[in-house]
C-alpha cells in the first residue's frame, strides 16, 4: 500500500528532526575527554588502533574490560583510522549513533502505537511516536551511554536492536514477503549481540509483542499450539539460538564475576528487585544521577531499600496482571521491561556497581512508548471532541515542558563526563560514602601529579571500604611508590595480592618496589611468580632479569630479556638490560648490537649502562 505524499514526507522529516534535536541536546559531549575505563580501553590500548589483520584478530578474540564485543571494537578501530587519538571524533560517533537510534525508535514506536491504540488515537500515532522518541533520546539516563566512549557498545547494539525490531514489525505487513524481513531481523539481532550482548532478551520481547499488540499469540494458553501459534514460536528459534550462543560467550568471557559466596542467591534476588524499581524511579525523577551506584558490602532482602523495592515490584506485577484484560498494554510493557532488565539486574554480576544508568538504555523503551501513547490518546480525544481543546492544550504544554526539562538535565549531565575530576566529584555529591568514587578521584589526582591529595582520597576510600574492589590498593601502592614510601607501598601491594593472587600487574609492581627497597631475593620470587602466571608479560620478564642480574646472575637474566624482546621489540629497558647482561658475561659483540638498537629507541639509557637497576619497566594504573 502506497502512503499519501504527506505521510511519506512525515516519515522522512520527523526522524530527521528528532535526530537533529538529539544531536543538539548532547552537543557538549564533543568537548569531553577520555574518562574512567577509556584509559584502559582507548588511551593505553594499542591493539584496537587500525583495521589491519592483527587488530581485527585481537578484536575478534579479546574481552578486555568487559564482555565479547568485536563489532564495537571494529567501530573504535575505524574511529582511530579517521580521528587518531582525538576524543571529539569518538564522541561524535557516539552522538551520531544515538541520534540514529532516536530516529529508528520513532519508526518503531509509530508502528506499535498504530497497532495498539483505538482508531482516533491511532491517527495521532506520529505525534505519540515523536513524544516517545524524545523521552527516550533526551532523558538524562542516556548521558552515560552517549557521553562515555567506552559505552559505544550501548548505542551501537541499540542501533541494530532497533533495526531488528523494525524488520520484525515490517514482516507482519500483508503486502510483503515475511521470510526476507525475518532473515533481516535475525541478522540485525546477531550484529547487536556482537556489539553488546545486553540485547540477548530480544527474542522474549518479540514473543510479548506477538501477544500484544500484534495478536499473533492468544492469551488463552490452550491456543498456543494452534497452527498460527506454532509458526510464531518457530520463528523465534533462530533468535533464541543467537541469544544462547552470544549469552554463553558473554558469560564465559566476563572477567572477575562477583563470587556467589560473597553475594549468594537471596542477595542476587534482592539486587534484581532493586534494579526493577530503580530504573523506573530514575525515569520518573531523573535527579541525582551518578556514574557509580556502589554495590554495598552486604545485600539483604530485608534491608529497607531492597525490601521496599521488592514490595513495589510485587504490587506492579499484581496490578498489571489483574488489569491484563482491560489493559493488556500494561502487562506487555511490564513484562518486556522485566525481561530486559533481568540479564543486567544482578543475577550474573561483575563490577563495583549495584545498578548503572547505562543499563537503562533499552529496558526503559516501554515507558517512553507509554508516554507517547498518553499524548496520542489526548490528541485523539481532542480531535473527536471528547476533550476540550483548552484542556488538551494544557496537557500538551505540560508534556512539552517535561521534555524540555529532560533535555536541560541531559545537557548538564553530559558535561559531567567532561573529565575525571568533574565526574567523580559529582558522584561524591550524590553519594558521599562512595568508596570507589574516592578511589577513582584519587587515581585522577595521581595521574596529574597531585600525590598528597590523592593519598588522602585513597585513605578515605580504604577507610570506607577496607574490602575495596581491588584497584584502590593497587593505585594507592603506586602513589606511595612514587613518593618513595616503599614499606607502605609494599604493604598495600601485599594486601591486594592476598585477595587477588592472580593479579600479574600488582605482582610485578611489588617485585619492582622490593628491588628499590634492596630486597632482591624477595623481588625475584615475586617476579618469577608473575612470569609463571603470564609467561608473555614483557614488563615482568624484564624486571625479573634486572633482579637476577643485580643478584650476580647475569647469564640467568639473558633468556628472560630475550623473551621480553620477542613480546615487545621496541621496549628500550629490555634492550638496556640485555646489553648490560651481555657485558657482564663478556659477550661484547652481542652487547654492542643491543646498544645500537638502544641508541635508536632511547639513547638516554646508554649513559646509564653502569648505573643501578632502574624500574619499573611498566607503570600502568587501572581502575
């Protein structure tokens, strides 16, 4: 069926206008820098920089700092090719993806509202869909996903999620062939999973849509095996296979999952119930939004905030179920929201957060559709004369002011991601007892050389949470090392390793600190363990070689240095150590070869060949 000219124009103009409004609201992100996990993912990570075979192979196999997201890494590699290391380029890509998502969501919401609303309100579906798209796109909860480069995975997976949803809805049109559109939908879903597996719940959302508003499945369970119903179920098999494969890979690849003995099943259920309530509450009242809502050391179903959340969720479930015949949309919205929050609600948990704004990017779509439906119903009632124009105008004005308020809050929230200090000081305004926020602020101060201030904030963090999530003691130890407070640094590194004995970086730092403290035997033992844990850790190999050389065993150091150079041929300290070791064993020609290479890499080190052992060869800070 060919659309009228006006409708075709609206199909083009409305999405474009929504995308432009979204770009305007998030424009401050273009002046933001790299923050938080961007340091490890972007700034210090050479592996994603380009689209050559070596980079692509790394992208297809890594799960650095999170789940398996090869498609996201490819887009970041493309950013590097185009923009180099300029943050504005990476932020521009995030903004363009989010603006495209606003336009795509408009198309999906228009179709859903047209199916769900009565005839009069359905004619106002474009207005309702525009409202829904604006509520989704301009809500300050979106700021984290858009203004943080690391969360490229949210906006990219969202793009393919919307394309998969639109293709599925399009497959329901009588005038098109269903199978090609279904194949396109499954293909887009697979791409969404490759961007971020948070979209794994899409098959269940599609089943809910088959019940309402598509009406392909009956609420009467006895009809669930009718021929039409069997076709609807069968169509979900490819989606389910993609979800199972992607979900399994994501689970296996997820680093440092929160131990089940630390947060057993009752605690996980409490976390899930809190998540259900939290995202709705923040959608309705988007104030005090923080980059980090810290996971408490103990979670109990009977603690006030978890108990209240559980009661609220139970009431919402009871109400929507009780009204399922009079208001099937309510049950469909609630069910789709729950199945989308479930994968990130805490049952499988990793990281220091209890909840996170970025997790709301897709699960809260239903509430935006509900807002759009309200506007469409008002418009339809006004058009039919069931609502006074003045009252309808007042309601529209309220809706417009609410959207403007969301955009204003978003404009400010985006700027909170400008730099590390701004981000973590805001977080501490929201929650002054956030230990991880103090730790991250301290790490930022440390980076810029404010060591005294950094130590104070590290001490605050460790006072609030002696069981800190790991990196606080690591970073605190590095600051103490830089200030020459070696015994205190050694103590922090050892405390860290009591909890994380597999942490090769900290074991390397401990070894280097022991070297500087003159404890060469102890240093060699720590570095040998680091090399055992990771035989390809170039810094640990180099530092171990320097330690055994200092112990008078230069011949033993040579193989370690050769292995380090194989891993990182451009590391000048490895070449420095190998030249000195060859000199010590009397192999002058081999030493001279290394000196020649060293002269190209870092000629300043040549004059220090007879100086005391330097270190560490790698001084990376992670948070």
